[in-house]
């Protein structure tokens, strides 16, 4: 009646959705403000070794929103352990711990099946103070570790979500729409460059139902969504180098990520 329409139109539905979001979005706006003021450190351009943009979702009643969270990895000579700092500080739940153990299984199975796994590594979600659970960031954590081991930088204009299994397959996760929109909002407020985007599991493509402004930006190639099925696909996209496949002699091609990782572990 207020819009003077005989029937409900798309614009009426959108107006109702926008009004509901505005009523519930105070916490989301404060998080975005902290990122804009660089109180929460998030890079949306450049490249960094051992650093990646993960994606988290906060649920507040019926309202959920996503935001990027920096994940960092450090590596050194050791006895084959990956230290989950969240778990050590009793801030990580059992599902997050499971994800860390799974990515450790992938690393040792691929790169140290016939030799000692001479790695000690630490992984952490930077600037998180309310705990971390679920395994939806395990692929991002694995990419950060591979970057640190290969000493190859990761693109910071991309954010990543997805879990991983011991064979290196990227698996579906929840909250994919909120996660994409959360990183889009950060990039949009800083100015879309046309190179920014989100890496998601291919299995989540069927779940996409994004806000119209995100859909428009993707259609105009101002923002990108990259579905991947494997860690090899993802690391190639994030670094610009081929992951590399084993040849008949059991070696990876020179200048591939897998060759660099294996060479470093063999040197240790």
C-alpha cells in the first residue's frame, strides 16, 4: 500500500530486505570500520609470503555476515609437527583441530612419504579473540604453509574459503554467500581494482545467491569468483606458478610450487 502497488514487486522485496539488514548490521559495520581504519589488518593488494586472507562468518541471531581474517604461517626445521596456535591457546574447537591434522596428513603424504618429515610450522588466525572452530579455513591454512615452504608470495587481492581432505581435494563449506559478500564489501570500500575476488570450492557454486551489487560487479569483471576443485588449482591461482605434476621419474617440474616445497624439505 505504501508503495502504491497492486501487487508485490521485486523492488518492494528488496526494500524490505535492505531495511531488515540495516536494523541488524551494527556489529558488521563496526568490523568493516575497524578494517577501514587498519585496526584490523587486512591487505587487498600486493603479495606476501606465508600470508593469506581467510574468511569467517559471524552469526547474530537470524543475521549472519562474513569478513576476511588474516592467516599467517611460519616454517622451520623440526620434527614434523604443525602447531595450531588457536588450539594451543585453547581458542580453537575440535573441528578446527581436525582440519589442521588433515592438512598435516596431506603435507606428509605428498612430500615426505619416503623420508623424514623435517618440518615444524605454526598457523594462526591473526587478531581473532573469540575463538575459531570448523574446518572451512583449512585450505587457506594449507596455501599459507605451501607459500611459506616454497618461499613464493600469495596474492592478497584474493580471499579463500574451503576445507581440504588428505588427498588435496577442496571440499564444500557453509556460509559461502556471506563470506564472498564480506570480502567484497572491504574491497568495494577501498575501491574495486578488477583484480580482486574470492576462491571457493567448486562444490559450493550451486549454493550461490549473492546480493545484487556483488552480482553486478562480477558481471562487469570488477570482482571475481574462482571455483576450484583441488589444492593444486588453488595454489596456482594464488601464486601465478604451476603446482606441478610428477613425471615418470617421480620428480616435479622446475619452478613449480611442488618442486620448491619438496626441495626445501629435502634440504632440511
